[in-house]
C-alpha cells in the first residue's frame, strides 16, 4: 500500500479491507474520577499523571476529546491497514471521501459525518452530577447538543456505586423552586446538590436514555454509551470522589459575556425542568433490549432506540453459528465476547487490536456474514448514526 492523497488512501484502505475498516482502540484519559480498571490493560497503564486516568474507550470515533491537556488526536479512532499500521484517523477518512464510507445519498444529507459516538465508560467512582446543554445553548459556543443513552453489559463487576442520579425531585418543578440549586453552584464546596435528585439502580442488560438538558450523575457500572458526537457539558457537583472539582467546569460551555452578566445562574438555563422533574422519568427513559424478528441465524435486539439521532443493536451468534446481516447504512461495531469472522475479518473479544470494525455503506447494505468460530457465544454491539434506522419507541407514560 502506498501513501497518496487522503481520498486515495481511503480508497486503498477500503479495497484492502473489502469495504471494511479495522480500527485501533482509542483510549481517553479523564482527571475527575479514578478508573474502574476493567479494560484489561496492565495495571500501570491506567495512570497517565497530569492527564488523569484511562477511564474511557471511544469507539468508531470522529470526535476529539475536549480535555484540558492531552495529545491532539485524543478520542479519535485510527484506521489500521492489514499489517496493523495506523494510516489515518476515521475523521479524516470521512472528510476525505464521505460517499465511499457513508454512501452518496446519506453523505449528501448528513454533511456533519457519522454523527454519533460510542463509548465504554470504566469509572471507579460515580461521575459528578452534570448536564449537557440543549442545542439552543450549545450552538452559542459553536457546539452541538449531546443526547446520550446507556447500556450496562452483563457479567461485569458493577463497582461500588451502581446507581445513577437523574433529574430533580418533581416537587421542585411543580412548585417552581428553580433557584433551589443555585446556592450549591455559588458555594461550590459540597456534593449536597444530589439531595434534590433521584437515583436509579444500574441493572445488567438494561439502560437509560438521557436527553440534553437532563441533570445526571452516572454510577460505576461498566457502561456502553451511545450519543451525539459532541463533548459539551456543564458540571453541577463540586465535591466528588473526595476532591473539589475545578469550578471552571461549571462554565465549560458558557460564553464569557453570559458568565459575566449572569454568573452561576446562567448554567441553570441548560436545565429542561419538565424533563428533569418528570414523575415518570424511569418509565419514560428506561431501556430494555427489544428483540428483532429475523431469520439471519443469530439473535438481534435493539439496545439503543427511541430516537432518530442514533441507534444500536446487540447481536448474539451461538458457537458454530452463522448470521447474515443486511443493514440500512454504515455502522461500526465492538466485539464484546467470543471470536469469529466478521465480513471475512478475524475478530476476537478482549483483544483491542481485533475487536473493532467499521462497515462501509456498500458492504452494510448488502448481505454480509458473521461467523462464530469459537466455543462460546459471539456477542457484538453495533452502532448507527442519525436517521439510519427506524427503531422502537418507549410508550409515553402516562398515556
């Protein structure tokens, strides 16, 4: 393989992989919370000094991590060739030839690219209570909103605090007591803001959706997350995991003029109060796998659904089994357990160099085969961007 223009390199990589791109793991450091140490890395690999700890792995990522310090490509997935050599970032590949990867029709209507980001979150303590600004506020600082959803894989230690705080008590919204949170943002010295929220247990093989504008503090279960491709947020909790968080993170995505005019009150504008105080928040945002009827040979379930912004599936192929898939568009995947061949590529769970692929549009929309060559179930998670799939919806409660 020879180097040429970015477009030529994309063509060569796709030809070499039969329309499939193998991706190297993209581990991301965070400095707010200690790691859960469940990625299978050597013990000394998690601590990165001033950068923090390896707490996340980003999957099929075209999004750069917005960290205080770190490498210029942190968070971006890299495409490797058949020898395992990194050749270019997935973001650069999509920019160079979006039609080859996404399909011409889809690329023409989605100029922002793949439009989604999948992650594995591996934290040893609860993530601080925070919020992702709705689009009308995110766009003020040139960013996009960040709806997200969680799935908690089974068979993994759940950590010390397997519960997530969501929203605020319904009485706060019913009585219009929106300023009840303001003193915690001003004083910035405790975790007592959590007294106004509610916690839900993180149950294996289940999950939650979290629209932008909803306050949340995720628990310690190893979490598969699918979200819009953004890294926008405002921190609302001062004390977490025994330390005071830098208050600048409250204003992470606030314009200087808005901070100057309104101070700590301005981030409260990010809160979608009716969503946060929904007395049926659990019923309206709880995700359980939704089986997909089909004759492909394996068992598929929707695990990310109820939105047009992204979608995702869990595929299980039994030992010795074969599954034939036909999808609606480009997707990426993570092999969670087992071993096999995916579109002719050897895959192996637990081997970060052989567990992640991107399936280009032309291959995805034609019949393609997944084979289990091992003696345990082959379990694969697949991730799709906006408008690719029609998915189940959660019935609104109460009707």
